[in-house]
C-alpha cells in the first residue's frame, strides 16, 4: 500500500522538465508524504527496488533534464528536502 502511495505522489514529477519544476512539485508532495507516515527509509527502499521506473519518463526528449538521470536528480533533491 505504501508503495502505491509513494508511486502516486512521485508520478506527479513526470511532467517536470527542469530543476525548478522538480523543486516545485517536491515542495507540494513532501508534506503529503510526511503526513501519510512515509519515512525516508521507505522512500529509499522504493527507489532501490524500482530505480529509474520510479520517475515517469518524459516524452519530450528536448527537455533540459535527460530521462537517464531524472530519477537520480529527483532522489537527490528529495533527500535534501526530507532532511530539513
């Protein structure tokens, strides 16, 4: 169940094509994750299990964040924000 919740929140990042958009979406979903009782270790396990599948890929290949490193960028930003 928690995996489905994490996936539903992270799916909102699918349309984010810049660092600013990723930050905006993370600022929206982090309070939702925390209020749902999702912990940092649970999020880390989700990324470990699902890797690049965790973040939807953009169909626009001209975007500023390549699909190959989008999940890594999101994870780094998410961890930094969750530690605050």
